[in-house]
C-alpha cells in the first residue's frame, strides 16, 4: 500500500532500515561510542535523517536503538566463540556487521531482505570489502514456501548456524511469529537465534506515540505477554535475555528521568511486567538439539 508523505514519513518497511541506521551513525560520532559503524551514515542517507527528524519520540529515545545494537553485537560475538560457522541475518536491513566487526574470514554470513534494500545496500557498499564470506539473498520473508526452501538450502551448508532477526518480529502478527519460529527450529543446524522483543505495554506505547508517523508502511503488531517463553512451543528455549533499559543505563545512555526506572525494570519480563513497557534482546537455542549447551 502506498502512503501519502503528508501522513507518514515511512513509505514502506525498507524505510525503517534507513531510520535505524541514523542512530548507529549518531552513536559512531560520539567520542565515547559503545560501538562504531562507519558505514551507517552513508547507508542512512538523507532519507534516513528525514525520517528520524520527523519521528521525534524515536529520537528522544535513541538510547533504545543504541542498547539494541550493542546487545546484538555482544551476543553475536559470544556465540561466534562457541563455534558458529554461519550467520543468517534475516531482514538484514542496512546492517554493516560483516564490514565493521572483527569476524573470522571463514565465517559464512548470509543476509536476506527485500530486493529493493538488497540492491540499495550493494550499491552503497560496493567499494568496501567484508571481513567474512558475505552473501546476499533478495527474498520477501512473508513468502512462506520461498523462505522454507531457502532455510533448507542454508541449513545443508552449515553445522552450527546463528539466526539474527533485529527489528523484524514486531512487524509480524502472533500467528506469523509462531510460524516463522517453527520454520527455523525445524532445521537442526539452525541452533541459536538472537532476536529483540517488546512487551504488550511497550507495543501500546510505541503505537500511541509513533503509530501515526509510521502509517501503513510499518505497522507494529507483535508483543506476546509471555515474553521469550512464547517461543518454547515452537521449538526454542530462552537461554539469555537482557533489558534495553538496564543496558542503556549501564552504557550511560539513559536520560535523567528514566534512570530511576531502570532498577525497577526486570532483566527478563514477568507476566506482571507485560502490561508495562519492556524491551529486550534474547538468545534462544533450538530445543530439538539434545546437548545441554550448544
């Protein structure tokens, strides 16, 4: 569905990738940056800055974007040290980790996203060389049969694959999230999954504060009151979870008025917390794998 720019600065889901890249670029410019992404500014472009400047609530809460990137980086490096031989980044957007992180040259890194974003990214990063074996696949993950075929192909090429979905699941319905999780856990070599989650309370807050600006281009949908435990019935066991709020406090990125809330926010969401805002990053392991620690 097309959007009138007078109603929403986000025309489609690909625009959210440009939007996210802005906050990585701004963090990179800080002298005390907790990560550095020298490619983010180029990837965000003027379009990304336009979106970020229009959605004021998002810019006032840039700490959440920073904490999310930081946690994905940290969890990813932890799992690479555990013998991961393939990273499958689904809805990779404008992520530049294959270029900006110190990765094993032998690591297979697969990026999957819509054709428009894949083409744009290839053009922008054409002069640069990745630090691992990077492949890009243009695919709409909403196409269930096509994604299952791709997953099966990739699974045959890996012994221990790490799945990354940063900023993806919130755009799914609960049914779509469950189906997606089940498709991933069906493959034994897909052993670890890093994802971000929002509580129903946070989803409501985001929709109230940003829903109009995001329009129909990127509708926020998924937030289970079960938190990470939602994925157990689809073959995934939560092994690590970190709160964005607590992480941002540790990184000294929280505004003053939120610092007092961080100690009151659980690292892992409770059923009582589900009605209140909570966001975090989780590491899940495929429960079809029999070893106690992958």
